């Protein structure tokens, strides 16, 4: 029985949910009232049945405008079939040009997490605006005939306009949830809308109205809270902040942008917190927990809904007619349009990234086909012509898209640069917006422990330590200039302030002294130390983890805190994370402990709360309260308020303050990870993640090498480069490119050894999923436990540029003398010749079809 599926008293989590489902369902039924006898509806073959009567009957908060509807009718009458199909396809700016837009008349272009003007992640704001102008101009060009329909430019502005250098980076949603202030997030949404307008991108894929239930999920920080009521309040505030309140003069006006509620529906409830996984809940729980934010967003007038990658009870959401059409459009009255997620249609059964009429017929109105838009366009055109996609379904989708564009005033709008705020780059990171972000940081901090150390006296000597202290990327997390929030430099954040910089500024202004030493090796003994540490940046499935234990096998941050404490220095721990984590050892070791989440660009907000003023008085009290329950042990997840025998370390809503101090008793330091602590690992690398405690390393010749903190690895090894590449999902594999002429090595390494001796037959082979660009140009070896075997002959038999499974029997390495009882390094690939090899998975398993023959030298 899995410990991760048990509640704190040992009962299955499913039994805990049952009572909550009923309570929530009765509560909603009491609110909406008057339901008829529920009748399940299965609208299309293969659907999981839905029951419309369980859902509230809503109408669009915007009355149909007869002028707009007449204009839609007129446009539809003038549009060719090709024009209509173009409107329901969205391509990524990295995969198209303005000329493509002029030819295919796509309805939308998005800027994906790693897509930027000129393929430069740090392209200046002026380049974004120039590109927006070019795309708009191409979309309305009627020289080839047909109506000119302005393109809608979309982007993931999820914590500010986070793709653009110099923009204000607000705390990620989990931190905003800790602030529990809907008016605050409304103001943040308004500021984000103006910064978006400055660069010409006027449709954001926000807000994320998920309700995360298992904090192992890599997108937990995109959610505001595990509490659906808080999510609903925030959904209303953010949609109205971005678009303006329905009925107001400024609704979808020149200061506003189009918003998107995502991801519909149930993305936060997937089994074991797996991104893109299956949410196995009743329809009542789907509605009350995972639908709360969506229903609130619909009532606020949200204009677009993004379909989720995930499934509900086994059926992919992109192909779910019952939820997309019967519930969302018919029962809940949504009259905007549904956009897919990044090639999400390709994950529907029977579909590919290039063709999926099932998703369109189910209710997706606009394919997000970033790199497959040409094929999707061509195939959709053929599918309408042969009747696979009914013309009525196509017209309905186009009507919805045109309705939103007309409501937004796109048809009357000039070039993006000539619109209000267009080119006003001073609003990016403006003093007012930065002050707002700093306020949000202050209000998001949650105090978990304070043994009389805080607030710190800024007139004394302060040491600031930890690898997160002077790192904007670290404190900002994923979705920051790049998809994963990695690969950036300090120069990419010209208007930002690290936590160290904020502390130093405040201390020096009060007459004290501050010293930065990431490793804690100070030059002058301090009166107190602030240690800033936590998770490295990640996004989406890359952030999925098997448990919530922080640095269980490599407790380097704990060692730093303990060393400073042993030297008699009071220590304040500042923990940066995208989720609650088991950090009991670190909390016990520190004198005070603060959950700072992912605060963004305004590190000074941390100093505002940690430090007293020049007179020793409190400047700002701790106002943050936990938006998620904090685990008692590393496998205590799912953990959500309302469960039977709810027994967290710190409950939902917990937070200490200066005004209401309380002692934090010593916490248990038993992580509950006995199997993992013994080093038992089955999968070493998969879905872009290494197993707990393992890392990719690169090196030249016999040099020790290094573990890249960001990708690509750049000059960490001169003979090769390690970078991210796509296989089954975006950046879920690693590409190793040897330059030739010098020996280069890449391998997986752990600080703790694993026992690979005497494994059962079903686990006695190292199985790797590989893609070789071309045959190797010289000898290639693969090492396990430091023992190499030649594999170039095997690699030469692999089909070029195809993903294949290859097995490397551990018995071969044992025969060659490898110490399999204690292995810290494995899958070490070594060559001097040119070679490009991509790796999607490295795991233990049974031998696949292609296996290395045991020939040793």
C-alpha cells in the first residue's frame, strides 16, 4: 500500500474525500436550488457522462449586442472556407512569419514560454512591439481579397508581463494567495494589463484558477490556494482587473486586455500530482473544488477559456464534449471561445499534433498548434470539406472568436504601437508598479517560527547567506523570461532588486553593516544571519516531484544553517518555494523561519518585514497566512483542509505575526522516506526530471566536471553542451552535443550510492530512450560505476533521428568489474568524436528489443 495515498492516520485519501464531496455538493445545491432530477448526459461516443442538472444554469453576463452579432454575420458571409479555418488555428511566433499570417490568415499568434522576437529570450520591449505591428499589419492586409481580420496576440503573462526584460515581476500566485487580498490582486491585474499594452500583446493566458490538491504537482505555485472559495474570489478580481468590470465604461477598453481562465477543468486534482494526468473525482467535486474558479471567472465575463491537458476519469479534457460543450457552453452560458493548450489536442485518443477533429468537434474553438499550425490548418480544411467537422461547428467557433475580437475593438484599432500605451515602455517596471509588487511581497510572507529574533535590528551587522540571497531568477521561479525561468543573467533584470540588495539597502540606510556570503563564510562576525534558500526554478511537469521532502538526501542548506547556529549566530531562514515542503529540520535549526514563496522582482519587500526601523520598531508586520496546508512529513500529500483526521504540520490559514507571537515546538525530523533514503531508485531521469538526489553532470577529459544549474550548460564543458529538447512534451529530454576534437563526458550522478547488484530480472537492465542524430564519429563508451563499455557499434545500428529504447544489461558491467553494490555514477557517455545524442529516459527495467551485447575490453 502506497504511503503517498494515505491520510495521516493511515486511511486511503479517497475515503477522506467522500464526506467532503457530499458536504460541498449539498452546499452548492442549496445555493443554486431548483434542480431537476439529475440525468447523466453522454453527448458523444467515448465521453465520460456529465449531469447538467448538477451545475448552475448561467447566462453570459454580457447581453448579446445586436450590432456585434450583425457584424459577425456579415463577416461570416464574406469569409471563404480558408478564411474560416485560419481563424480557428493559432501558431507560435517562433514558427511563423508575418508573410505566413498574410497567407493563412490565422486567428491568433502566441508567444510560448521560450518564444521571443528574433529567438532572443531577452529581446528588448521595442522588438516585441515591432513584431506585434508586423503581425497586425499582415493580418488585416486585404490585397489578396477577403476581409481583413485582426490577429489576436496571446502570451503567458502569469506574474506580471514576465516574458519581457524590465517588466514588473509580481509574486507568483501561491504568494498572492497567502496575502488573501482580492483587491490587491485586482490592482496587480490592472498593472499587468497596462504593461502588456505597452508591447502590443493584448491577450494573456491568465488567470490560472486551478485548485491544487497534491503539492507534488509542478504547477502548484500557479494556483492561489487549495481553498476553492479563495480561488473563486481571486478569479473574479483578476478577470475584472485585466478586462475591466462587465458593464463599466472601461470594459475591454484601451487600458485592458483579454483574459483566459485556465485550465478547464480539474488540472489541480490529477492523481499523485502528475502534470497532464487524470483527475479521478466525482462530478460534484469537479464542480465544487475544481470548477469554483471557472464559474467565478465566467460570472466576471472572462472572454476565453483554455482547455486543460489533464483528463477527468480517464478522458482527455481536449476531447471532452460533455464538459466543453454541454456544461461550459450550454449549461454555464459561455459565449467566448475555448482555446487549446500547447498541442494539447494531440493527446486526445486517436489524434496527433497535426490532426485532431475530435478536439474541435468536442468544443475546442481554437487549436493551439505552435509548431504544427500548417498541418493543422491543412487537415482541418480537408476535414470540413469531407464532413468530418460539420460546417455548423466551424461557423460556431469562428463566430465566437469574431465576437471576442469585436467586443475588444480590434477591428477599429490602429497598429499596436499607435494604441493607448503602445510604446510607453516606461510603464514596464514603473515606480508605481514596483511599489505595488513590493507591497504584495510584504503581504505574502508567512512566518512559521520566531524565537524572539525578528524583527532584526538594522543598526547592527547582518550576514546574508544562501544561494538564493542574490539571485533574481531564483526568487522569481519559472515563467520568468524563459519557460523554466533558467538560463538568465542578472543583467536581464535591470529594474529588479534581489533579497540581498533589499536587505543591504535597508541596513545601510539605518547605519548598520551588511555582508553577502552565499556559503556563510563571513569576513567579520555578524550579529545575525539571514539564510535564503529553496527550490531552483521550474515550470509545469518539470517541477513534478515524487515527495515533498526538501534536500532529504543532500541537506546542504541545513548544514549551512546548523554551522552558523553552532557558531552562536542567530539565524533567520527565508525559504523560496513554489509549494509547501517538508523542512522540519531547517525550521528546527533556525531561530526564525519564513515561507517567502516566489516573490518576484522586489526583494526589498522581504527586508520591509524582517527588519525593524532605525528606532528598533516594527515597520511592517507579517500579514501572510498559509494558502496551502503544510505537511507533517514528506509523503503527507494530498493534504487539504476539510479532510477527515486533517492533521498538517501547519494548517491552512496559519501564520504568526509580531502582534500575535507564539512558540513553535520542536518538530519531528522523521521524513517518512525510508525507501528513498535507502537509495532505491527505478527511474533516474524522465519527463525532464532527475530522481531525488541525482543530477546531470558534464566534464572535459579527466576533469571532475560540474552539474549545470541552468540549460544549456554553455562553457561548463568545452567539448560538449547539454541542453533541453522535446520528446513527448516540451523540454522533457536532454540533448548532448559533442563538438569533436576533444574528449567530453556527460553522466548522471548522486551524492548517495545505490545498490544495483542482484536485481530481479524485471529490473536488471539500464533502459534508455535515445535519439541519435547521426552515426558516431569515433569510439563511444557508456559507464556504470566508473566502468566503461564500448557502445558505438550498437549506436551505429540505431535509426537516425528516431526515438528508440535501448537496453544496457547490468550484468555486462558486473562482468567488466563494475562495483554495482555502491553506484553513484551511471549512464556516463564518453567520446572524442562529433556526436549528437538525445536522452528522454534512463531507468531500470526488463531488456527491450535492442540490447547491448556483453563484449568487454
